[in-house]
């Protein structure tokens, strides 16, 4: 077993664009649930809006990069309104049901064969990232970061991803420290009390839903960039639950928590994979196959989450006092 | 308590003894100067008429108590009037604005702010943040301005200053940075009331503000309610304790089974046979103004000078005031005391 290799792989996950995408989407969930109390179980749907909105406008309509991003964001806002208008006046659980259903509907729609020309059906879409890589300022070559060596394309996508995550974190932080953020937190605690103080709760919830959704959509675009492909199977409910895992790991009403949660999530997955595969290949573990080991990794993440909930229920960065009385 | 926030009232609302009703007092009587007028408001839950109010006016600049046995429909009426529940029929106007069908947050913005029987504080916000949330006109609460502190920082300072003054008044200043969830039940009632005042409402509707409050805090809560009147606000509150009602209310509305069954000044209402039947029949232990109970009340009130002077209770309890006059000083005087001198 090559421990150094396994460790390097895990370190590489920390800065991978997928981790950044998970962190950003989980930040969206923090805006929804951690700050506003909105139960969104369809964040995968918002990510799909980003991925498909971006890919389809590039491939079908030949839209330039920035226009494609804009189209994705518009899709996201429309999606948020569709979800929010009927449910945000109702109890919190209605939004949960509608979001989980809507995300699945979106996935089934893009998978239908009739739309193959546009969505690529189950096969998904490929080759729509030229516009993005054309913006790459880094000259061709290999860049050695110590634990990983990256191509100029890999470097560009990582720099973009983390710059975007940093920007979004700062914006969310500023928003949550503003009086606007205070109203959101008030709604999370007791929306009728906030209503009785003259705030239009419905409008605030809608704004929060849109903003968290936009973060999910940006994450969806980020997620596709390193792969240069969109696969509908990637946007199932389990994606949403992985994002929730990241959120819970890091801390719900925090800005850096979701990002840290995403890092922990991917590092644990990578480490367990490396160790298990290594152990199986070197014959230390004989009673499971590598396929089973792949499943076992997620069980490990589940166990990590359980341990966390037992010993640190507020998440890594969460405030214990905020959880003490519920 | 200081006079800092007491608006330099041109009218002394505490000394206004003109009659409240226009003509004879009775259920559904007209008021000389109503702030809230309710017409034919009904609300049914299944088979029962939770609220069935034909006509009711709430007098401006007065403290009105809404009493009635449990299940009389007081809370439901509050919910209807403030837009938290929709009536089956009826209309009502607040300060000239028709309010039927108006969203609850708009009702609050018009200056009609309520508290809840089951206290609603934002547990995971600090006491000070709870207070700030009550303020009106904070441009930073708009998403478009939220990122630019230069647009809302100044207003935030004003709001914070206003909150500090109120917290000091309500003896919550030591708790300002604690989470509201860590407050006792009575302190939460105080916080909810103080928070409602942040928006400087015209009409404050308090649903059982004294319920569950430590008796040691009741007296200061009563003082706060009376101070609201001194500052020009109108108060409508739900209360079960007759002594409290008699002590601070200018006017009493009695509800039973959804209807207004009696109205009038406290002393009169408590003699009303309809009230005794409807409300007090079930509460033999409640004293209805016998001399024993009155003495107890006076003994209680004697502990707190500010709460007695300058109210309309003087008629009942006034003979104590003269005795205490000499001792009354700035430190203990409070708002009511100074008004009385002025
Ligand atoms: N949401 C509701 N659903 C059904 N019945 C209700 C509801 N709210 C109140 N009621 C009924 O309406 C009546 C009035 O209740 P309420 O207004 O709470 O009385 P009060 O505040 O005077 O004690 C009671 O009989 C109560 O059971
Ligand atoms: Mg009630």
C-alpha cells in the first residue's frame, strides 16, 4: 500500500473543483435551511438547472460562455419561483416535498428520449466547455503544487472554482450580517413573530430561496467544467443528500461550514477508498471485493456523520450555544 | 426608568378624564374617539362560533382590557384583527384604514402591533437582535441595500440606541447579548413587549402579557403598560386577573362565547350581572371588588409609588397618594409621577 499516494489523493480532493461545487451548493442549503429554515430537498435540481442551462445554451444555441452562465441563472430563478410561489405560504414541510419532487421531475424530463436532441437523454451532453477554457490565462504546461501536479486546464478550473466559492462566501457573510440577514434568521426562529413586526415574510423567503438556488446553480456549472460533460444520473436525490451531509458536517448556520463540510466529505471518501482498495489489492482484506468497498465508503461517511451528530451536533464550525436550546 | 424616551407629550393622556363612551356604556356602545372599529366579525371553527362580534370600538389613548373566560374567543379576535386568521365575515377599520383581508405584516406597519399568548421570541438570536428586528424603516432589511453598510449603518445605530433604552426600561439590559432562548418565561414576555414597541406602534395589543410572569415582575409590567398610555399609545390587552384589570384599565370589554357581553369602566363592569354570570360564575375565588380584596391590592400597590399616581385608579385608591406625596421623589417618580406633577 502506498500511503503517500493515498494521502496525496486525499489532499488533492481538498482543492478539487468537485469539492468546490459541493461546498458552494451546500452553502446554498445553508442560506435556505441554516439561515432561513427552508427545507430544500431538491438542491440537486438547482444544480441540474446550472448544468443543463449552461450546456444546452452552449451546444444548442451556440451561446458564448457568459450568456450560457446567465441563461443557467435565469433557469435557476424561474425554478425557484415555481417551487416557492405555491409553497412558501404554507408550512415548511410542503416546500420539502415539492422540492424533492421537482428535482426528480427535472431529472426525468432531461432523461426522456424525445428530448435527446437537446438534452442528450440518459447519455447526457458533452463538449460544451471550450468557451470556459478559452478564457484560461495560464500558459500551457504542468504546474506542480507539491502534492499534485496539474495541467494548465486543471489549474484554471480550480482557480475559478475556489475564487467563486470565496466570492460567494464573502457575499453570503455580508448578507447574513446585514439587517436583511437578521430578518431571515428571525423567520427561521418564528415566522409569525417576524410577521407581527411588519416584515413581508413571504418575500424574504422567496429571496432566500432564489439566492440559495443560484448558489446551487453556480455549483452545478462548476461541477460540469472539469468533466466537460453532464450526466443526468449525477443529479439524483443522493446528490442532494450528500450536500446535506456536507452542511451538517460543517455547521448549518455558518458560511465556511458547508465548504469545510464538503472538504471533509471528499477527504473521507478518498481516504477510505485508497485504504480499502490498497488493503484489498495487497491481500490484507479478503472478504470484500473492490466494488463492495466502493459502497462501504459511503457507509463510512454515514458513520462519520453519526459520530459527529453524537459528539458535535452543531457541526465542525457550528455554535454550540445556538443548538443548546431547541 | 427615565423620561428619555417619553415624547414631550403636548396632551396629558393620563389626566384626560372625559367620558370614553359616547352616551351610555354597554355592549357595542360607540366611543368618543375610537382607534379601532369592528363590525360583524365572525369566525367559526367547525360548529362553534369562536368569534361573533357585532360592533366594538376601542377608545384611542386609553388602556382597554379584554376579559372573558377561557375559550371566549379573545385570542381568536386578536388573530382576526391583526390578519393572522381570516374571519368568515365582517370588516374592521384601524385609524381609518379598512383592514379586512390585509396581510398581517401590513397591519403591523400601519401601527397596530400585537404580542402572542404563547410568547414568540427568536430563541437563537440575542436579546438585542430580537429588539432590532422590531424596528421599522431599516433600509438594510431590503436585499438591494443589505450589502452596503453605508446605506443602513446610521439607522442601525439609531435602532440600537432605541433598543438599549427600552431594554433598560424593561430591565433586560444585562441580558442584551444573551440568546433569547435563555430567558425565563417572564423575561420573554417582557422582551416580546419591548420588541413590539420598537416600531413605535399606535395601538399595542397584548395577549395575556402577565401570564406566567413572576409576580415580582408583574408590577413593573403594569407600570410599562401605563407608561405606554402616557406616551400616547393605545393599549388593548387580554388579562384574567381582575385586580390587574381594575388597577390599570380605563375600559373593560367582556367576551363570552365569542360575543361582547358587557363593556364599561372597570368598576361598573365588575358589578354587571351579565359579567358575573358569564365570566365569574365559574370563578368563585376571584374577588369582585369586596373590601378585603381591595385592601390586599392597595397593600400591593403601596410598594410601588409610580404605579399609583396619575392614573384613573386614583378614584379608588387615591387616599394613599396624599400620604406618600412627601416621599415621592425623582428617583422613584418615573414617568407617571412627573406627569402628575406637571
Ligand atoms: N385553530 C383553531 N381550530 C379550532 N378551534 C379553535 C382554534 N382556535 C381557537 N379555537 C376555538 O375557538 C374558541 C376560542 O378560543 P380562543 O380565542 O383561544 O379563546 P380565549 O383566547 O378567549 O381563551 C375556543 O373554543 C377554541 O377551542
Ligand atoms: Mg387566549
